[in-house]
């Protein structure tokens, strides 16, 4: 357990940040899930619309260090590739 006042404050800050980050991560995952569901249904236009909403979510999460920037870029790339396959 934290002994110094600065360590106690740090644990309080970490707890607050954890709650915020969990919320952001959940929101990001939900937007990615919407794209994946549209792809499974085979709906090209719905998948494109969902991707337009999911891409900023992913990049914001990367910017805020919730996920690594390469992970976010990889997810966007893979989703875009899957949507392109639907168009064929």
C-alpha cells in the first residue's frame, strides 16, 4: 500500500484514469464490432458507414495510448480490406 502522500495521490489518479480508459476502450471495441457485423451480413454500404465512424474512434484510442498506434492502423487496414472484398 502507498505510504507517501504523493504515492496515495498517484493511486487515486490511476484509478480515475482506469475508469476513463475502460470506457474509451469499450466504445472503440463497440464501433469495431459494428463494422464486423455489417461485413458478416454482407452489407457493403452499412460496413462503409460503420467504418467511417470506427476509424476516428480507433485513432483517438491510439492517440490516448489505449491501444498502440500500429494496432489501430492494422485494425483499420484489415477492416478496409474486408470491405473491399465485399464490393467484388
